[in-house]
């Protein structure tokens, strides 16, 4: 018996009609479907494919053992997540070795700040693995803002708001265009970094890009909190004809 393939399928930023044709085909034909979710939640990726699945699909929910309960710097955080990814990878590998095709749902693009990459690192070389790219959340965000993110020779920096404040400030100051992911509860720190770099007035907050609840506002007009699905943008103003 030949091994089946584990497909990491990018679903795009949050709208079903922004999936690729290949992603749509794999999702609709999946016999085995895996997805990440926070314990007690349905899972955002799973919600995106509601109504698309075959009646006899077998679902495997991979529930994070920890999200924000522990600091990333805490050794227990890394240990718990490592064990979780190892267990999830072992389950998927067993299915593939039994000849099953498995679709793993991935928000955005599987290779861009996604959980799937931790499975990919453990599964590659063990069983066949394929990746279907998706429209990234940041692409959905700058499209929602109604303005190009880069012009001419602009340098684009993509950072996460989880960085230390001093490092964030340096990154903001040293780039032309900026995308900051993983904003959420780090918004106050990011505001301070943008202000210190003199870029706060040029920043935009995009919440739930490409989703029904999408919201785009100048950062100066935003509140003091932001949801997990929030991205901060500073548009480049580079060379143009």
C-alpha cells in the first residue's frame, strides 16, 4: 500500500471565495480533515469551510494546550506546544501510512506565521506532504485599506507585535512600509513603538480583513484593544511616475 499525502491547504484571509481552485477542490473532496483550534472554540479555519465538506468526512480537531496562559519565554510553553505538535503529527502520519489522504486547514498561507509549519517540519521525510499556498492575511489587510502597501523601491518589513518594544521601534523606524502581525493584546506596546519612531499618524488598523466583520480605521482613531485577527499597516510612499 502506498502512503497517502498530507495536504497543508491555505484558505486565504477569511473569505471562502478567496480560496484557490486547488484549495477548494481538496477541501470539498477531503475524507480526512484536520484543523487547529483553541479549546472550547469551533476553530476559525473550520468555520471558513462550513457547508463545503462531504457528508462522510472524518474530522480531527487539534486543540492547542496553551495560547496566552503562559509567556512565550516560559520553558513550559515551548514544552507543551512541542508535545502537542508531535502528537498531532504522529496522528496524521499514521493516517497517511494507512494510505489516507489528509487535508489540514490553514488560515492564510501555510508557510506564513502558521501552525502548519510545525507539523511540516515533523512530517517531511516521514510521509508525503504537499502545500497549497493561500492569500496571506496581510494581503487581505492592505487590500482592505484601499491603498498600495509599497511603491517603487520601498522596502517592506513584516514584524510581529510580540517583539520587544525597543526592537519594534527599530524595525518601524528603519523601513518604508510596514506590516505588523499578531497585534491583539500587544496594541499598547505597538502604539508606543510607532510613536517613538514618528510613524503613529501614518498607521492603520485593519481588523478581520476580508471577513464580514472587517473594520479599517486610522490607528489614531482605534480603541485601546484589538482582536487577534488584527494587522497594523504603514503604507510606503516611494517612487512613482
